[in-house]
């Protein structure tokens, strides 16, 4: 089934940053959609349960050049 994971992201300063993070997350197998809010520095990731871990999502954001952690 589908699940949503929320991440807190640091380092984004413009709309292009948002696009980089969204594309980085969206290309992971199992991810259905990724939506980043620049103002709140949060990402909501919809994915198939069990296909991606928080660590996978964090790694994708870091590969795009930003810092992420599971949102509290
Ligand atoms: Mo523009 Mo966002 O260079 O890093 S993409 S600030």
C-alpha cells in the first residue's frame, strides 16, 4: 500500500533547488510523487510501503546537494 514520509530539508534557497530535490526523490524506485515546500523546508514523499527507507530518501536528497532528515 501507499505511505507518506515527510522530510525536513536544509540548503534550498530557490525554486530550482526545489526541482532538484523533487526530481532526485521521484526517480527512486517505489516513489510515486515528491512535493517540496520551500517555505517550510519540508518534503512529502508518497511511496509504496516497504520499497524505500528513510535512509534511501535522505541519500537521494544529499546526492542532489542538500541536507535532509526525517521530519519530527
Ligand atoms: Mo539556484 Mo537553488 O543556483 O541552489 S538552484 S539557489
